[in-house]
């Protein structure tokens, strides 16, 4: 029997077959989970995510449009889950956004107010906004995760305002864990190593970061998508029933060394 048998959850963040969320879904499905999905509004986005679901072996996915910046769309998604499934056991928040013009080396000091605000809104606040709507559906307890990066803690070239947003995301994780724990709902973050996805390519210094990890990380390589997927299974399954408010590094050990 799979570790996620009988559990139903929402996965937000598949853009294509390279997305971290895609690998997380792959591992969860392998362990028997029922996965529900969202796509950014628009036919093209829907087609793309539907194709990814098919390649995961889910031919008739539960799939709803969601721009997480909209409270109305968030309300609609969770209301539809309640209507169709009645409960939720897990939530995967795997989204981030910052205007790529400000993700260049040397650009941070000039970041405009609205760019800063939007990055923190989409990349961090939305985890709290989703948790607020998901928690009432987690009637038997539950587990939520968000995906962070080491740039939350240390300054990484070109990561800029996204690093600020990830610090906010990790702190949001701890405050959610504190408040939701009394209902046996756990909230954790995975700090994933650099991985070539659509979002990652928008970060100015990304290639350089990958090269440094491959050279210096204890495992002397970059992380694979399935490694983040399998860590997500751990955090979303009963295996981690005593773990909440934590950041789990899945980064080939890079965050554990000085040089
Ligand atoms: N790729 C990496 O190197 C890396 C490393 C550590 C953490 N992360 C984090 O992993 C998560 C997933 O990113 P990824 O690397 O898989 O890239 P990705 O581009 O495949 O996924 C990003 C997702 O965010 C979604 N998104 C953006 N704005 C949205 C909005 N307003 N509403 C709803 N969805 C929105 C996109 O549609 C996309 O599905 C992000 O939080 C990212 O910061 C990535």
C-alpha cells in the first residue's frame, strides 16, 4: 500500500514537465494520492497543464483556473474542492513570481515598490491565503508544504527581491504551523536546490549558482526533480507526523558548508 493511499490534495504550480510541482505530483501519485490541479487562467495555460497531467498518467484531471493574486479565484477553487471532494488532506504551494527585470545582478537596490510588493504577495502571502481556505477542509488534520530556496537566508547573485519573498515564505510557514497545529495540520517548507525550470531561468545569476553547487556541494552535483518529489511525500505523509514549522533542505548539502 502506498504512503499516500486515501489522501486527496491540491497541487498548485505545475507549468510544464520541468516544474518542481510536476515531480512532486509524480511522487505523490506513485504513492497512491489523489491529486487535484490548477492552471494559470487562459486556454493555452490550461492546455499545457492538461498535457502535463496526461504525462503523469492522469487523463481526466480535476483542473481549475487560478491566479493566486485573486481572492475570488482562490475562494472559487476551494469551494469547488469542498463540493467535489468534501475534504482535503494535503496542499502543495509551488508558485513564485517576480518581475524578471529586477532579477539581475546589481539591480536589487533599485527595486520599485510595486515589484517588491507583487513578489511578496504572489510568492509568500498566497501560502497563507491558501492555508486559510484549505484548513477548514482538513477535517482529519493535514499537511501543507511550500517550496523555498537558500536565497531566503543568504544573498544569492541576481535572486534579489525573490530572496526577500522566500524569507517571508519561510516565516509564513512557521506562523501557519503555530496556529494550525492545534488542528493537527502541519506546515513545512522544502528548500530546493537550483533546478532548470521556467521560473529559474528568469534569475540573472542562475547558471553561475548551478555551477558553484555542482562543484562544491557535498554530493558534487545539482538536485534532481524526483528528489524534491520524494521529500514532499515524506512531509505530506504520516511518516513526518511529528514535523512542523520546519525547512527541509533538498539541495545536495550545499546549505551545510562554508566553502
Ligand atoms: N527551480 C529552482 O531552482 C527552484 C529552487 C528552489 C525553489 N524553487 C521554487 O519552486 C517553486 C516552483 O517553481 P519552479 O522552479 O518549479 O518553476 P515553474 O516556472 O515551473 O513553476 C512556477 C509556477 O508558479 C506559477 N505562478 C506564478 N504566478 C502565479 C499566480 N499569480 N497564480 C498562480 N500560479 C502562479 C506558474 O504558473 C508556475 O506553474 C517556486 O516557489 C520556486 O521559487 C525553485
